[in-house]
C-alpha cells in the first residue's frame, strides 16, 4: 500500500463522514439560527429555549434521513470490503 492510496482512502472516509452527518448538522444550524433570531427580537434569554428545539430538530433529521445515511454508510463499507483484496495486494 502506498501513501497516496492511504491518503485517498482517508479522504473517502472523511467525505463519507461529512456526507452522513450533514443533514443533522444542517437542521441543527437552521433551527439554532431561527431560535436565536427569535430570542434576539423578543429578548427572551432562556437556555432551554435554545437547546430543546435543536435536539428535536436533530432527532427529526435522524428519523427523516436515517435510511439515506444508512445507505451511504453501507455503500462505503461494501466498497471497502469488496475491494479488500485490491487494497492488500
């Protein structure tokens, strides 16, 4: 195995991780922005108001995008294990 191969494989793993976590991070970001704008306009500085909606949004993102995330991870894993002989030899 060459160093270029290892770097390429690590890049694919990192890209897969980013692709799988993007829906949860995006939903949390959008809901956090909406809640912070609401808090700034109403001057309500309650900590649970900022925390609970983000948890609910991330949970809903997992429920909605869960099958897609599973497909992304299974595709990466099957590609990795399917080409294992090529990687070693």
